[in-house]
């Protein structure tokens, strides 16, 4: 079987922040057209790794290639979408105006704006201002702002944090629809239950990559059925005796 085409290749990545190293010699790959979960406790380096992938983080050593280009290359600007933890929308603008602003950056049409808003289920709220939306709706506006550029890769930093179970399920359905269209998604979370939605997992702890595997492979390696218990078992297995 041919090896999957890669969206991301990271080799011996090291990052320092605040005078200390926060990512330690990380090497990994991410296949195209799938959902890859970046899982680990808060403060383990997930956001720093994602910032390295989208090219907004200075790196100490190593290389990060995204869609065949060095991370942060100008040619990647319309090919990579990034949704940060905090919704990046303007409170005094409507949903349509927020998405239109980002569309203008990428020379996208009004039809593309409409399609992006509809794709996240906010068509009925298109005329509402950002400060009139719920937290879940604001997250979906941020997603629409990223989608309007029609990116090949979407990097989503804890997009479901703080959302109720119904909204979380709706977002994950949208993520699977996007992957089915051929997009690559990296979705970070500190909730191990979210790993069940992912085809591949990257497990981080204390700035180090513990494992790169599928949910079923994680269960098989640890003998646990619960992914949370499997992650804890993996940590115990990796600790020096």
C-alpha cells in the first residue's frame, strides 16, 4: 500500500518561550485528508506546536513543512486556516461583515461568504452582530472566517472548549464533513473523549511527543478501552522505572 500523502512534516522541532524550552525535539507527520487530534493536558505545548505549524511561532531548531512549503511561507496564506482558542471576530460587526472582511483578504466573492456562513449553520444569524451571539456561535463565526479562504489545511485550537455536548457534537459533524471534502484538519483538545472523533492522534505531555497513532492503536498498546485511561496508562509506560 502506498504511503499517505503528507500535509505536515516536522523534524526535530525545538521551541523556547520565556527563557525555557517548551517543545523538545518533536518529529511527526500528518496525512492529508484526515482529522488528526492533538491531545494533551493544558500547558503541554499544544498551542505552541500549532503556532509553529501556521508559521506564527519562532522556532529554536528543526524544520516544519506544511503542504510542501516551509511553515509561514507567503504561498500558504490562503491554503492554511487557523482558528485560535479565543474567537477572532469583531463584536460590532455582523456575522456577514466579519466573514466578508476575511474574504476580502483572499479576494473571495460574496457567494463564498454566503457558503462559508451556511457551512457552519449560521445562515439565520448572518445579520446579527458578534456581541449578540452565544459562545458557540462565535466559535462558528471564527470557523467561517477561516473557511472562506477555502483552505486545504485547518488548524483548530481547542474549538470545542466550554461548549455544551450538543454544540460539540454539531461542530464535530462539521469537521467530519470538511474532511470528507478532502481537507486536512488538526484539532487540539485536553479532553481525551474528543480523540474518538479523530482518525489519527498526536499525544503530547510536557512538551514531548508521547505517541503518534490511531485511537484503536492506543487501546491495543495499553490494553484499555477508555481513551482517557489509555492515555494515563501510556504516561505510566513512558515514565522511567
